C-alpha cells in the first residue's frame, strides 16, 4: 500500500510572530520556518506503517513556493521514499489545497492519505476533512492511535471528555493529533541521504484547478489586551478581592 | 434566506453552545433553523424549539445516526445547505470534524474558530495559537463558519418553534463507529463548567492533582484542568487538557495553579472572565493573562485558599 503524507511549511513553533507595521499581515521575512508539528506526526505514523510492513511506499507532498522543498527534505530525512512539490507562488487556502491534493491522489492512487490535524500558522483545521469530502472517502480526524486491519483504518479520535474509536474503510483520509506518536529525531546522516532522494516539482497550475482564495485578509492585530493583573499579598486578600471586586465568590 | 445551525447534543440534551450560536446568528437578521442529527431526539428537539430566536427545528432521526459520523452529517448539511446563506457550528471536536467536510461538498471555504462577527461576511479569528487576531472577509455565496461559542451570550428560552421531521439519507457506510471511552467524573463537563481549577507540571504528581487541586475545585463546584506538560508528565488525563491541543474553556473563574503561561495553554483559557494565577515565579507569563496574581508556593497557598472558602 502506498501512503501519501501532506506536510506544510510554517513558522517554527518556537518563534513568536510579529505584525507588519501597517497591520496588513504577519511579518514572515527572515522568520525560521519548519514542518508543521502535526504534519510531522503524520509522517511518523506513515513511517511506522512502512516499517511494520503494512505500507510499501511513503510519498510526501506539500503545496507552496519553491522554498517549501525544505519541509519535503525533512520528510525525506524521516524516511519518506520520494516527495512532490505542488508549486504555487501564491498562498493557497484549505479548499484550494484540498482540490490540488485530490488531483494528486487521483494520479498517485495511495491507499491512505495522512495529514496533520491543523497547521499552527492559520490554525484552520479543515484541509483533511475537505480532501476526504472531495474524494468521497471516509475520514478519521484528530487521531491518537492508528491500526490497519482488514482493509480498514481503526483509529482512536480525541473528542471532548474522552476518545472514540471508529473504523474507516480504505482508501481514507486521516489527520494526526500530537498524541499519535513521538516523531523521530532527524540525524545528520539521514539529512544527507535525503538530499539524494527525488523531489518532483509540479506547477499547481498544471492541474488546471481554480485555487484562487475565497477569503480576503482584511487586517491582522494583536489580541485584545486584558486589564493589568492585580497582585495580592496573601490568600485572605485574594478571597476578599474575588468576593467584593470580581463578584465570583458568594 | 436563512441561517442553519448544526446543534450538538449528548444524552438527549442540547449542549450549551446551541443557545450561544442562536444568539450569535441574530446578527444576520434572517430566520434561524436548528439542525439536529441523531437518534431519539425528542427531548433535544423540544429544547431547541424553546430557545428564543429559532424559527424551525429540523430533526433528522435514524438508528444509524445514534453516533453521528462526519460523513453522514456532512451529507445531510450539503443536501439542504444551498437553501441557506449561513451555516454555523461550534468550533468543537464535532463541529471541526463535520463542517469543513460539508463546506467542501458545497464548494465553499470555511471560516473557523470565529470569536467575533464584525459584519455579515467579516469575521475575527485567532491565528498563530491566539497570538494574532485576523480579520477576514468571505466572498463565498454560502457562509460556512465555526464559532467559538463561549464568546457569545446564550439566547433565552420561552419560544415554541415548529419541529420539522426530515428523512435521513442512507448511511454513507464508509466509516463504522466502534466505541467511546468517556473518562468518568462526577464533576461538570470541562467545556461548560463555570469554575475551572487548572494545574501545571509543578504539581509534581497525579496524587497532588487529587489531593491539592481537587478539594479546591470541589469546593467551588468546578472542574479540574491541566496543561499539556502536566498531561504529558502523566499527572492528569488528556481529556482535561486545556490549550491549543486540548479543550478551550471560558469559565466565570479560572484558577491557574503552578502554570507558567505558555501560549499553548493560554490559547485554551484566554476567554475566561476572571483569571487567578498562583505561581512561585513572579516573572511567570501567566500573570500577564491574569486579573489577580499571588506569588506563593502552591502547596501552601492552595490548601489555604480551599480552607478560606465558605
């Protein structure tokens, strides 16, 4: 079985982003970029399926500019066999990404598509679900456990107040939660070897799919500030403030 | 045109988010329909019909919808969605699972985790784990939106809307529901609790969560929460995790105990009405999120606070 893993290049999760002075967007020039953490869990899950003999080939794909090759190299260094860059110089929104991935799935015919449950830049959490809809596949989102049994993906999903277990007929689309696994550390020799693995570049326009954005970014701003913290000296003062000032205690 | 609200329910009861979505929907000045998908929905349908601002409750009932799966619910929404100009759901595990699928079937982009509706197609949503608030405008003919329900006041009750029974389409049969594991708790559900007492890794052990934090939570009739690092350390179960990778809460009172205030965590509690932080480190970032701060050893301050409460 072939696995397709979609990854995204995002601002590194340790970086606090800044807003451009005109408020038009966040400032990404010079920011350190990395593979989206949830996508790294998806790659790790794919590698484990290959190592356990369930999968035969792992193909990593991303949608983005030429620079997005670095996250494909990361996936290759984790063990992916080959990678595909669906190149687009303009930002593509989730529905557009899902449409491009659908076209690639029809070309590559994987038995399973894995993605991270959301990206940590625009926090959208919808590409996997949209891809499953367009392909008319079953979906398993926010998964924290995965097994392939009798042509189904048996997954544990993180929901409010606990978890649920569902079985999704293959081919399927799954999205990874952070709890799915601990991604392997990429060692330098693997990074060197990854440089020899093939990355195929396909222009997003080659598919003839409309990926123009449906949402316009009006502006970005800092989150609304909370009022300043009142420091209290002891528990008695805290109780008194909560009772008389905040009114949250009887 | 009208607004369609995908209602969430559990054990025949509506979730509190439904009344919050109904109040949020009033800004469109259109008739509001509530969609209920499941099995044995009589009580939930009555509950939805009683909420002020609802014109009709659309009830889709079938045995195979006992545990509604994304494939089936999205098909139902897509089948009726073109008659609506707005489709809303809560930004919960359920809403996030279903609504993007429905949006793609309707060929529209979705706007997720909206905290403010500025104009009928202009929304504010947090990005970068809540570090940045983006204002976006949708150009799609149908607005498909998940809302952070806790940001909106609940609508009142006292209504008696019509209940319309709709026939369920056959099961998509791509996915089978197998089981669910709910972590047993006598305390209220985390997402709708009015008081949350939350602990970080400096609690030190699962035993301390129970012996130090739980008495305070119980005295305040609240629930326990935990940071991701406390969950990863094995001090607390994952279903009480609050933050970007856990549950988002907005209680009346949030007490953060031994929590540094990483954005991973604060993304899940920043809408709380009153935040109290207790931490031994006066420079902890959590104090920037708090209304009241106490620099103290939590193992002394928390039992003292519990004892000082009536």
